[in-house]
């Protein structure tokens, strides 16, 4: 197994997926890391490494989210303890980007976790069978759940506008 | 008598299956035939396709930047320091000092303008039960590690339940002052910075791009403390340490004088 090649191939999509799933880039980095560490330490027996990585990262993110929520609550009490970030180059653009990001996160967060996972795995190109294996739903139900999730998102995001898409 | 016309439409789920190529051949053919003669279903399919594309665009626009790790040495993955120590001990005989000298030295060279970029590093301890100490120690180990200035300091009686961090200027030293410690410590070096990591002690080192993960186990019978030294540029701005589910400890090494000590207690500590 070439860990470096697998990392180069899968890390960006894995990070992106978990960041979308959780709305937390730090948590996404940790969950993606955990998935790769497990890949190296205890590689899956069969193929489908990509789906395996996403499943592990999904579970790791779910486990870590509880811990992070507690930590975030503490940081909010002590904002001076929060790590510093780089100052944005263009504050107006950064604000607009932040608002856009927040609206998408809010809409995703309003979905049940299972539906969010299904929708975001679909975004990453997984088959309905792979999505079903990860989420534990019947493969035949995935399409229905996707359509329903899109309906819910359309109530919060401009999915039906002609200028988008 | 007029025969009632049975009108039916394709379900949303079936349309998504069609859209995603998840139909079998029969379902695909039936759906194709129906769509050819059913304007409402064709319109519904177009709507689902548009929503899917719109969602992709909105997600892409809102994505956080992917960390740009460019670390090297993935070939070092799984380096077993215990094995290295045993080999070295065999060569040196019974006079081997209690500390394993430098068991491994790794260099993470991350791409980017080191001098120009804001430099940050953080130490991440992410595993819930990070270090499980089997017994407390009353003092911090003082045996020097080559290249690492010793930091002899009296430690509280419960030091065995702590992970000690001793920033000395641009250096950050992480010590785990106990033998037979088990657990995992993860160091993450953020893109755009560079760092040199030296590890002394018994443990398994796993190197992945951007990360160094050090794991000790009860099987490490030498009972040597594990020390991790992280050399970072003097311009390092922020170091973050997380232990278990505790609040992150953030500090600037430059703001703490030589000999300054930062301790992070494990879960259950104060």
C-alpha cells in the first residue's frame, strides 16, 4: 500500500466531505487524519479503499463532534483562548464568503445526519450501494432520501433559481 | 363504457436513481420510455438535475480551504521505535542509559515561503484517552536528550497524570513524565510552516503528510519516558495543544521565556 499516493488521491475529497458534513474544518482535518492513520495501521481487507476511508471518517467525525462541541462551548466562554487565524485580505469579500458558507452550513445542519451523509456522499460520486453500506439504509431507498433531502434544502437554499446551478 | 386512463408518474426516488445511474437495465429502459412521453416527469427530472447542480455549486462556493500538506517521509510510516531501541541496546550492552538517545529524527519540510508566511504549528492530541499512565511519578525526568536542554523541575505528585510541555523560545518540548505510559500523541504541523521533530523514548511513530503520531504501549517494557521535541522557527506565532477533551491550550512560544512551562492535565485534572 502506498500511503502517500492514497493520501494525495483521497485526502482533499475526504477533507471536503467531512468539512461539509460537520461544518468544522478542524474536526474535518482530524477525522480525515484518523481515517488515514487507521488505513495505515489496519488497512481494509478488500478493495473499495475510498468508500472505506469515507466510512471511517464519517464515524470518526461523529465521535469527535461530541468532544468538539464541549470544547467549543468552553472556547466561547474564553474567547481569548481561541487560536488566532490570519487576517483576511479583503474583509468585505471575507464577510460575504462567511455568510454564504454559514447559510449552506445552516441548511445542511437542519437535515437529519443520515440524510446529510447520504447527500454529501452522493456529491463525492459514491454509488447508491456504497452510500447504503455506509449509512445502513436499503440501497433502493437512497434515491428517495436524496430527493427528499433536496426538497428540504430547496426550502432554505436557492436551489431552484436559474442563476444557480 | 369508457375505459379509465390510469395515469402514473415516476417516483422521485426512481428519478434520482435514473439521474445517478443507479438503475438496473430494466428500470432504466422503463424510465426512458416513460420520460419520452410524460412531460411532467421530464420536467421533474430536470428540476432534480438542476437542484443537484445548484447544490454542488453552493457547496463548492462555501467550501473551507483544504489544508495544503506537503510533508515528506511517508516511507517512515510505522517506524517502530521500540525495535530501534532494542537493536541499539543490543549493540551497547548493559550500560545503555535509561533514556533512549535519539531514537528517531524526522524532518517535516512543508512547502511554502517559510520566511514570508505566517508560521503556525499546533500540537493536537485528539484521542480521547490520550495518555493512560499506569503509575505516577514524583519528578520530571532530567536525563538530557542530546540537543535538548534539560528542564529539571519539581513536579507535583500527580505529575503522572499530566503531559508536560516546556516551550523554550522557538523550541517546544513535550514530555510525558512516566514510564509504561500508553496512548497516542499526535503532532500536526500546519501547512506553510516547517518543523523538525525529534523523538526519544519507546513508541511507535507513524508519519503521514502533515502529521506525526506517536503511540506507546504497555509492551514498551523499558519504562523510558517519551519525549518529543519540536523545533519550530522563531517566528512561530501560535501553538495549540489539546489533550483529550479539554480546552485547547494556546500560546506563543516567544511570549514565554526560556524555562517557561506549560502543563496540560489530562481528563480529570484541573
